[in-house]
């Protein structure tokens, strides 16, 4: 009887051991399946990423479309890509937008700085302005696309087929880049000091100073003067004369002194749409400076910078913003040759035909209820005592896009003109 019970127990133990072994095998299989599913999922994600990313060569360029070339935007979307210049020389590229449906806009950024922007609408192909790359240089870009409702299409980075001689290239070629002959901010520039190399918020900039005679531009049947080459390669122009209608910087109804919300902004944009509508494709939306900031003592920083310390700068110490039209800053006016407390009839921004002061977009004095704007005086001097709601003359400022080529030499008898 005891032997029988022992055999039975042994058999039960063997059955349990077999069941346990079988259970472990099942667990092992389940574990392997889980690992397999994870590996397949990771491979799928990697495969999907590889599909989205596309690396291609285009002339001297190597382009990595990190996020895909296609976009389908209901609100906004970011597309990342990088471009490498494989050549030993500076080169240019542009973006084409193909098979576009819908309406929107794009902004291209590098290092979180806006370097290019434009409008999208239904079209077979839209071309952006040119972007430059130095020899053997690689840059990463982020393109933000916005759509009012829905906009879709695809992008392509295209290298230029031939050497591009931009407006900026022509200006530099026609001028000897030098240092100021007089102390900027403290001494008036009364002779032709030429083209001065400097910098702004975007990059290397060049400005004209003194009694310059080769910075004339004929554009939209109007005569302009070149103020400077901006750091992004666009060309800043100021109208050679004032507009016929007077304007004021702000009205009693304006909520703030911010240029984007004041009456002067509306005045200038109305004039732009009425007089330059046929040439808008040549006008860049680029940076202007909302130069109305105060320090801790509630003093306008532009006044301290220009009138007290006498250190003008092309860097915006207020809030920068992009627009198609604006005004000169007081810093640009001083860099051109003006100085505080004195007149100057011998620099290119002085025009004997202008009989009234004209506005800049820099604040000089004031409080929360009123602001006195810096103004250019009729004698080439500086005014700080005219309230911004009073009507005075206006000289519009625009910027010409980078990728235009020009004819002429910039003199009054042979001004630069855009080759269309």
C-alpha cells in the first residue's frame, strides 16, 4: 500500500514538473513574441523616418529633407532641412514650391533667425528669393508654413544654374569698403566717406556715409538713395524726397506707440499699395526696429544713445519686426553723417528741396500719453522737440530683395535700375 501511494505521488510530481516546463515554454514564446513586436515596431518607425527623410544632390548642393518634401497644413507646420555647399566658392540656392493649393505664407529660419519669408497661393510653382552659402558650408533650416484654412504642396531646394551677381555684390564691387574718416556720432560727415563695413542683428552690413554721389536708385519711377546693405543681403532704400502729403506718427485713438499699431504704419502701407503695387515682388519683408524702448529711469534709450553717449548702432535695441515699408531709425540717420546739435548740408540725406522736418521711427522723449519722435531737420540736423501726433513730412524706407541684378553705376545720371 505504501509503495502504491509512493508511486502515485511520484507520478503526480512528474505531471506537475511537465506542466511547469510547458508553462515556462509558453512564457518564453510569449516573451519572444513581445520582443519581436517591439523590434518590428522600432524598425517600422525607423523605416518610416527613412522614408520621410530624403537626401539628394542638386548641382553643387547636398540637401537633406529631414521631415519630407511634402506639406499639408491646416494651421501651421514646420519642415526641417539642411543644405551643404560642396564647392570651393560661395553659392546660392532658392526654394521652389510646387503644386501649391490654398493660401498661406512661409518663413525660413536659421539659428532661430528669420532669413526669408513669402506668400503662398495656388500655383504650379512659386520661387523664393536666393539664399547664400559659403564654400563647404552646411546650414540647418526650419521652414514654418502657415495656412489660413489649408495649404498643401511640396518643396524643392534648387541651386542656381549660373553665378548670381546680386545688387549687394554690385554695390560692393563699385565701392571701396573703408573705415569712417570722421568720428561717427560726434563729427559730421561732409565728404564722401564711401561704404563702411559694420554689422546688424542679422549679419555683416555695409552703410553709406557722407557726401556720397553713387548711391542713387531709380525704382518704380521714383528716385531713391541706398542707405545700406542689410545683414541678410537686402538693400535698404530711402526716397530721395519727401511725400507730398504730410503725416503724423500716432493719433489720439492709437492704443500704443508701437509702430505696428500707429497711424504712420497705416499711412505708409496705404501709400505702398497705391504707388508700388506693381513692384511688390521686388520689395522684401525684412526687419525694422520699433525703437521706442525706455531704460530703468524711464528715459528713451535712443535719446541717451544718440544725444548723450553718441554711439549709434545698426543693431536693434528695441523690438524688431518684419514689414514691407517703414522709416529710418535715428541711428541710420546719424551713421549717414548727421550729429546732435549741429546742422549738416553736405551728406546724402540732406536735400535742399525738403522744406519741412521729416519723421524717423525712433522715440526721443515722452511718457505714457505722448511721445516726441526724433526728426530730421531741414538743415540736416536733429530735432527732438516735436510731438508725434503733429503732422510733418515723411520719407518712406523700403528694402529690395537679394536676388535682383541691376544696371547702372549709382550716379545721378546713371542710377541703379533693376533688370527685369
